[in-house]
């Protein structure tokens, strides 16, 4: 009887602890140097399709650079408590 009661309490305790993954704080260094900005392709002076392709490539490079900067800033803000 005691063993069954002890087993029931142990199983209930294990079930209560399995609430989710445990998050551990990690020390992430803040920005030590600014990442190099991408070199943007030149936009041709004529031809709508080459101009559009160059402008889209520039936009993608800028967006990737912006995401990189935001990730670095977020790491600084969310640093160790």
C-alpha cells in the first residue's frame, strides 16, 4: 500500500515537472564592430528589365543587412539579466 502511494506521488511529481523546455540565459556579446555594409550593384541607365533586376538585388541586399543589424541589436538588448 505504501509503495503504491509513494509511486503515485512520484509519478504525479514527474508529470507536473514536464511543463516545457527550460530556458537558460546565454551571455551574448554586444556589437563590437559594425558589420560591413553590402556593396550595391549599379543600376543600368537603360533597359527596364536590367534596371528592375538591379533594383531588386539592391533591395534584397539592404534587407539582409538590416536583418543582420537588428539581430545584433536584439542580442544586446536581450543580453544577460
